[in-house]
């Protein structure tokens, strides 16, 4: 659209220049030349306005996001979608549905439970009001692996990809596919806890070091509590003393408030 608009502008400039030359040479009168130039300018301006509105409409149109098996099994996507923060039309290819059904039919009880939870999440996403998820039959027959099918289909449909799979995240990034990782979202929404802040926690187990107990925040962040050994099941007020960053995330240290 932008290229055609540039060509139209160049053509208009050429026409106006010819009209000016013709009027200057006396081949046509000045007034008809001005009128013709004005009409051409107005027509082009109208076309440019319509094109700009169309581009804005496309820019604000809902964008698709393909959902992979791991995101469905994870389950948190359903809560995220319910908040209204997710401005995407969720799309599940049938080959993802087939993989999810295979997991739900697995002989391993844990794997079977995860698969069935994914099917429940998919059904809930399809039943939600406003923007229900859609299952599509599009496939990429030249690819055999589900992950590669997803990346190729996302590129074909100009869609984003929702996953919790680290490797799929990397592959999609290499192929320049927009990735929404639910784990990254959860990490970014973790509460900010600063040294000196008071918390009320429940000790769940003894720590590795003498005298330590272990508690967790609602998002799963570990808090190591001094003088907490032997207090599993007890709720107590603590004061955060320090924090460290580990490969598994941030971990806090605290001591009893009194």
C-alpha cells in the first residue's frame, strides 16, 4: 500500500508539472489547469486518508496466538485470559490437540492426569465469553515434529506463539516468531520483597543448614528463615534480611520479627 501511494504521488507531481508547462506555453488556459490539478490532489488526498485508516485498523486488529501443548497442560493461561490482559485470539491447531489427546491416553498415571487437565483447560478456553479459543485444521505436512509445525504455522499466519517450553521458545525466537512464555510472565509478576520488609509465612520444612526453616511465598519463592528448624506447620512473622539470585530464581533470607 505504501509503495502504491508513493507511485501515485510521483504521478500526481508529474501531471501537475505538465499542466503547469502547458499553461505556461499557452497550450491550455490557466484556470482549467488549476482546476484539474486541484481535483487530482483532492482525489489522491482522499485515497491516502482511506489507506491510512485501513493501516490503523489492521494495526489495532486482534492478533492471533497459537497455543502449544505445554501451555495448555500448565493451566495458568486460562487465568491469564480471564483477566482480559491477553489481547490475542487464541488458536489451537488440530495437531496440538492430537498430541494432547495422546498425553491424556498415556499409560503413566501422572502423564495421563496432565493430559486430561490440558483438555479441560482447552475446553474452558473454547467456552469463555468474548473471545473463545478456536481449533483450526491447518497443518504443515512437510514437518513431522509438533514444535517445528507450530513455528512454521506461526510464521505462515503471522501469529505469536504461547508456550512454557524452553526449547520451543528458543527455536521460535531464532525463526523470528513472537513468543509469549507463561513462565516469563509469572516471573515478571512476582512480588517485590525488599530487605527490612515484614512478612507472615508458614514454615513447611527444615532447611539444609542448622537452625533453618523453609517457607514459600504464594508464587513459590523460597524464604529461608533463621531459627525456623522444627517449626514445620507454624505461622510466624519474619523480617527479610537479604536476597540472592540463583539459577532457579530469587531466594530470600529472613529472621523472626521478635
